[in-house]
């Protein structure tokens, strides 16, 4: 008698738990049908119209562990005041500084990139600049390259050791 009662209770609990799960799935399906979302393509910023003096710089040979800096300069050739809103180096080995005030038509601005090499060999890095031109975001990527030389060691000291 106990086993029959226990079986009935177990059957009741099992059927109740399956019934609740099924209703939740139906409600989720209905909710998905009621509220369709419109998928919009991501907006890609336009290319910058600023006239850069140089878009690629070659540092040549540099020493490992000694930071080098190059200042990319530009002239505002648009008819509106522009503002540099973001400067993003491609990696942690590069730091950037830039003109933070609005640049009026005909005025000059700059983006300075400082590279600190942690390992030897050839390198090519970039800095992405976002500006506001004519009320629209514009993007420009500037690059620099070079070769990192290992620090020279004094061979006489190595022989004495």
C-alpha cells in the first residue's frame, strides 16, 4: 500500500514538473514572435579629410628599451572646426598625445606617437585617430616602422668575467 501511494505521488510530481516546463517554452516562443527586432548594419565612420604632412614614418634603427617619439602633424583643410575625439594606439608599447583643443580651418594640429621597444627585430605599428568633421565621425590610421637593435654589450667585460 505504501509503495502504491509513493508511486502516485512520484507520478504526480513528475507530470507537474514537465507541464510547467512546456508552458514556459510556449510563452518564450510567443514573446519572441510578438517583439521582432530590426537588425541594423553597424555604422562605419567615414575616412578623414584632414591633410596629414606624413602618414607613415620610418624610425630606422633604434635601441631596445629607449623610447622614440614622432609627431604626425596635419592642417585642417576643411571649412569647419574639427576636434580629435580619440587616439588609439594598436598596442601597449605605444603611447599617444594629441591636440585636444578644436582646430579651426587653416590651423595645424598634431598627434605624437611614442614607441618603447621591448624586443628586438623589425616592427610596424599604427595609431588610429577619430575626429569630428562636419558633425560626422571620421577615422584615419597613421603608421610607423623601424628596426629594434639589441643593446650593445662591451665584449671586454664578457672576456674578463
